[in-house]
C-alpha cells in the first residue's frame, strides 16, 4: 500500500506542483484548499487527486479534516504545510486583522496540522513533515512585516520540532523558495516584480515545479532561494541522531553580473567544497533542484 501524502493549499501554485509530483512518485495524495471551489474542482478533474476543504488556521477544522483523510486513505505519512496567504501593506497601515490572518494561515497552521498528524506518525514510527517557508523569512521584505514574521517563525518551528520528533522516525524540514511565478506573486504590481527580478542573479522568477522537486524524505534541510542556498544539517532531523552539526549560509554576492553557467559553476564549486558528501543537482535554468546527503555532514563550525 502506498504512503499517504497530504498537501495543504495543494490545488494551486506551488502546492499543486507538489501534489502532482508526489502522485507521480507513487504516493496516495490528498490536497486541501480554503475557498476556491472552482479551482479545486478543476484540479481534481485534471489530476485525479482527492481534494478536501478546510481552514488550516482553525485547529478543530484541521483535526476533523485529517481524521477524514485518514478514514478515506489511511494515516498520513507525509505532510507538506504549503498553504499561505498575503495581506501586504506598510506597517503603518497594517491592521490587526491583516496580521492575524497571515499568522493564522502561514504560521499557526504548522502547529495545527502537525498536531493533527503527529500521533499517527509516531505510532507508525515514520513521518515526513515539510513546511514551505520563504526567502522573505530570511531577509524580510518591505510591506510584508506579517508575512516575513510568519515565515521566519516557520524556521524556528521546524528546527525545534525536528529535534523532538527524530526519535520517533519523523523528520521535519523546511523549503524556502525565492520568488516563484505563482498567482500570489503575479498579483504584485509589475514595476515591483521587475525590481525583484533585477535582484535575482538568474534574472527570472522560479517555477512551482522547481520547488516541487525538493524531496519530502531528504535527510538534510534544503532551504532554496534565488540568491543563494541555506543549508542546515540538523542531525536531529535524522532518526537516531543527536544535535545539529552545522549551520552555514552559502551566498554568492558577486554573482549578479554573471551568466547562468558561471553562476552555477561557482555555486557548485562552493557547495562541493563545503559539503563534499552531498550530491547537488541543478536544472537547466540554474535553479538548485536537489541535494542528496551521501554521507555524514562535514564538520563545519
């Protein structure tokens, strides 16, 4: 029987790409959505993936929804916390409702969903949890105090839970994409998008399919951005291991004027130097698509 994967916000954008990628990999997939019934119906018809509607910011709704998925498909083995929203404005104009909406969907949802699946994963001695964060959780973004805070909080949530859950065979990881060509980003005024692209060495937005290639059962945390790679080797996220071994930011600050080939060549050389036991893969556009731990983490301090 195939493992069951649950993807929140799994019917559109990055979530849809992840849902489809998991299905193609042989998993039984369930995708949640919050309100767009038409988009969800089209997604289900096109992919054959089961869809479920609930608010991931609602603790009780998550418990009920996960129980329904388990009844229909079996206990959830893989959880991808992808659902996210924006309520962008300057801090001076940001209301409490705008803050709460983003926190509930983008941060509190991690707690809600993980609580709903954790007991089942622990009983089975196996679980894979992946939380989708953002580059803006690393660097911040003007007009996104709420969003940046929620995504930064996701990093702390992941690092702490990874240390608690490893002994139960449950790994917890985060993926932090750069700017991806989703409906959310496309809704940003074009002049702002143009400025964003100028700050990306590859001079383009990422694609949802590129994020979906990050594997849910990776032994390392792979935090992807368009300007660099944040690699975190928490031994705690690998079963039967101890505390974190290394934490390092690899960023090519002088890469803005380089071609894609030059950028990838420099990045690969730097990564291979610092992480000799890891095999890195890039797509033709230069986006890092996978990092497979081939041995023990390098002793970087």
